[in-house]
C-alpha cells in the first residue's frame, strides 16, 4: 500500500468511526507520504489524516448549512510541518525562548532503568527537586536519580502531583494496568449526554462562523484544538488565570485566531462569570485532569443542564479510565511510558531512549479533538442533543496498519530524534538514507504490542 493510500485509509477509518456521510471522502485529496521527518514512525501519514479529518468535518458543516461541498486537500510534507508548528514560530524574525528546561529529560536510575523527568513548569521542577532532595542542576539530578529505582520514583513523583515517566518497551507497556484499561478505547469518543433541540452550527461566510468556543487548555493538544476551530471561523475565547504558569512559545503558537481572558476559578465570582460564558457557548474545550472541573460543578452533565446543546471536549494524557486517569502527563511522557521512546533508541542503535522529532501525539490529539467537536456540532444540527467528545494521548485501537504498534495513536516504531538533556523538539540533521521506513541498525524483534 502506498503512503498516500495509507493516509487516505486512516482518514476513511476516522470518518467511518464518526458515522459521517462516506460520500464526503471523495472530496478529500491527500498527496505525498512518509518519510518526511527523520523517523520511521509514520508521522506525516498520521498528520495528513488527522488534519484532513478536521478539514473534512468543517466542510461537512458547511454542506449542512449551504448545500454545497468543498474540496479538502492536504500535503503530507506540509502536514508534518504543522505537527512541528511551535518550532517554526518566529517573533520579529527571532526564535522565542524554548519550552524545554535543562533539568527535563532522560536519566538512568539506580536499577539501570531509564526515567524521564518533565520539569518545564516551575512548580513541577521545584516539586521534583524537593522529592529528589537536590539542587536544580543536571549533574545533581543525575546523581539523585541514580540512587532511586525508576518505577518507585515514577510513582513517588506522581503521588506528589508531579510529572515523570519510566521508559518501557512496548510489550511491557501492553501489560501495564493503564494500558489494559485504555486498550478498548477508540482514539476519540463522541457521547450524547443530554437532550436539546436541533441547532444549526454556525452562520456566516465560514464553516464555523458564529460558533462560540471556550478554550480552557494549555500547552499543545488543547490549544491546537481551539486554534483549528478558530481557523475554520469559530469565535474562540481562551480562558486562563494569572496564577497558572504558561510556556510562551506554546501560548503564542496555540493562540492564533483567539481572544483571551483571565478568570481565577478559586474565586466564586470568577467561577460564576465562567458559568455565564458557558451559557452562551457552543463548545467548551478543557484539558484539566479528569474530575478537576467536576469538583467545581462544571462536569459535562452539569454543562448539559446549564446549556442544553453544548459540545464538551475534554482532553487528557492517560485517558479517563484506569489507575493513571488522574495523573498529569505530557506528550513526551506518553512516548516514554508507552514504548515509543524505547523503540526510537533501539532503531537508532543508541544506548538510551529517543523521542520523536515532533510532539506528534499532542498535535494528532488536538486535530482529532477538533474533528470530534465538529462531528458533534453536525449531529446537533441534524438531531439535537448535547455531546461529550473524549480525546486522549494514550490508548485506542491503532488506526494505521503496522507490524508493530506502541499503543499510542497510530504511529509505527522508528528512529526517533536526538534527545537527552535537549528538548524532543530538537532533531539533529540525519542523512537521507536514515529516513527510510526500512531504516534500522538492529534487527527488529517481534513485539507483544497489538497491531496488524
């Protein structure tokens, strides 16, 4: 199967899962294919399919309102670049400060297992240093981690509300209770959570003109969802708070097309103001940990009563089921725990794990969350109702045929990028021959992961 046909096949699977009109697929044109980035994970294939799915959903909303179809065209090379959008951002011709702190990265623990620390937010970094009992320089952290067992450190940091992930092989992850819990989840779920009259989605010259979206997300996945909806014409308001840390490059890259406001949900008057905004919204997108907003009376069911016809999009790292459902997580951590980083190191022939050359899980989840939101808006227009759109970085049935799937999105195993103390955003130049899908300096062994 050609790469172009494979991407189109992934798009078709997404479209069929959503239950949309299959005739719309004839209006999608996908060109190019992998390899684009220095990895034999099929990043460009996943990028093209997820971006095309969001575009096709927007075109379907336009058809429902106008009776006219639109062509959707996606080039694999451009799609792969979109999955690295934060790395190409420039301000007055200059690159803004990076997101990756020197303390973040991979460390070898005392039991010879690798663990990744995610310390890009100041409070996560300070908390990790307290647990480790060391100064915030890499040599000190290296020495402190070397005294610990990786799994115990991973659990200890998680119990403290911090962010880390022990590097696992795919087969090991497949046996983990969290992997088992999310194994039956699709890449996204759209669930009807209440009754409401049918309501047209949008009014105006763009597919989502007139649609109001509240964006309560940070970093990459959620902001990509809101940015995508804004790109199709939605009126998107980013709601954050002064006390919440933000990474400047992600705030700017994910903020195109949005307005912003600050509300501190610890204050009763601000919480009530948010409820007022929600009464007039069509879509609410949030990436708080599962249960965090429900504790403030803002669960999906609460919002369906407050605003019948709402589409509630919720994103999480590890899913909404299983023992890790409340753990904090990020794209690079999911790569580490699920086997992607391990396989990257194996394929590159190096001593240690390697991340992908893109935050592919985040970007794919963001586009698929936007896709789900627009599918839900189309359902609301046809039959009424309030809807919940679940999206998570881990788990799900792989939508990409492969001889090896690591259980996170639809990515094949591959060479990864260069990453140790450096950010997974940084890929060293790799000769063209190493970008082949057949690239491997070690013989590949069958894995216990699911996949066909």
